[in-house]
C-alpha cells in the first residue's frame, strides 16, 4: 500500500479514533497507527452518558449502566447521589472492549489501521516533519502525511520530539494501580464508589457487571514521592471499610497494571504547531479531580479533526490555521473547567482532607449545600468563594 496519507494519527485510543473517524468520513486518507490493539489501558473505565453522543455504537455493546455514586472522605464521611430517573445513565466498561469498539468505528469509516507499530520518531525534510517512523516486528516503517496528530498517551515519544512540550515532571502526574476482579460484591451493582484519601490520592471500586469490578487507587503531585504505590494499593484492599464491600477472599484477578496520568490540566501552549497537533492524554486532557480522560480526550480529537478538515479543504496547513483547534469552544471550555478544578483540588486536601470531610458532613445536613457539592463533583459547576470560606471555618 502507498504510505502517503492526508493525515497520520499516532495512537488509536478514543481520542485518536474519533479524530480518524471524522477525517475518514470527509473522504481523507487517514493512517491510524497503534502499538498493540490487544493492550488494555489501565483505567477505571467510567464515563458519563455524554460519550454516547460521540459513539452511539456503544449502546449495542450493552455496557454496564451506572446511576449513582458514593463518595467517601479520608475519614470516611460519605455522600451518596443517584440520578436514576432524572438523567441518562453513565456507563462503565472494560477499556479493552471500549477501545476496540471506537477504533472499529474509525475503520468502518475508511481509516487505515496499522497495528503493532510503535511510533518513535518524526520524518524530517527541510526542518519540517513530514511523517512518522515506527518500529515493527519486521523492521522500521514510514508513514507520510500532510498533518500529523499525536494521540499515543502521556508517555508519547513524539510529543517531546515535536518540541511542543517537555517530558512530564513527577509532580505533574498521578500514579495509579488497578485490577479487574471477579467475585461477589457487597455493594450496589449500579453504583460507583470513590474513596478520597487523607493525602493527595483516591481509590475506587467500579462495577463492570453483577460479579465483575474494577478496583484501584493512586497518588498524585508531590505525594507521588511520599507514598509507595504498591504499599497503598495493598493497604487499600485491607482497609476495614473496603473489606465490608469485598466480603470474601474468593476473588479471581483477570488483569492488573499500573500507569501514570497527567493531572494538572491541558497544556494549552503545547497543542499545535505548523502541521502537528497533540490530543487526548498526550496534551493533558484528563480531569484534575477524577482523572477521567475519555470524554475530554474525545472532544479534543473532534476539535483537532475539525481544524485539520478546514486546513486540508482550504489547502492552508499552517500554525495560524491549526490554531482553530485551541480556539474551539469545547476545548476552551475544558481548559477553563480544568483550571478551576485544579484550584479546588488544593482546597480538598488541606489539613489531611478535613475540608472535604466537612463538606460531606454539611451536604448530608443541608439540602442547599448538598446540591452545591453534587453539582461541583458531577456537573462541573464552581461554588462561590463564600462556600469555601464556610467550610474552612469548621476546621
């Protein structure tokens, strides 16, 4: 096959796949490079109903439905919220299944998938990147494109080699470990559990079915240096509150892995240059509070596709034209939202998590406070400064 393409995308996760789908639907020749389609990204797998707007094909997979959340502070004050009957259900899926579905949508649209290709370098000509080099079992491959889109994760080699951003510092990351486990659960099968810790970190139990669930925990920012991931992971399983939800020891581990993720928000000054765009985790499209990156990553993929379509149709591929990606209204909304969430993270973990604990106590006592807290965590609203002041007064 001719290795000349209109667009070459490195990374066939949700962000890269959505980008490829939209470009292929417009009739462009798209190469989608993936290191291993059998690889499962370590991730809780929870995502809001908004994702079904982008991938209605997921409904046919009959994903596990979620209609409530139970959150615990570091000292186990808890707050529960259910949206059954008032909002569309959220979903929780094994990422291997999820990624294969959305990738196949891109392939059905006409995208050329190149599996078992590890992207490691750009092809340069006259100081401009004109393609991507990959390593395969049969040797080196080269894929040439007018526009190159990098969607191969926060550890991307291409992101740093593009000159758009430097390697992440340990204080800019979250580090987590999770597993998919089968066995009986002493919890509601449509409720996700989130356990905030006294340090900067949290744990979770996300049901994947009646007897299958995803469990994990991690740290972020400076506490990556203060806590050992394997130690806190083992302690999480042994915690008395967790044991109440996992009443037996007869669990079968299907899979487990550790992973880093960006937690400081979108690197908005590192999104594009003359013919390259960074999307998804590669560019920091993961929520600073929850670490959820599927929906924002897909939004970034769609915005990059729209910028690329305009550039190709007008035959004007330049930094000035691709700036439309950063100026996309949905991207700007995510950048603003993540910035606000970053400021709230610092508040939550003050005094070993006392602010969060007091917040949950008040929410359980006062309906007005409850609505503020729920809207903050689940629906991206930002409380007033007075609200934060009232919480601090309780310490």
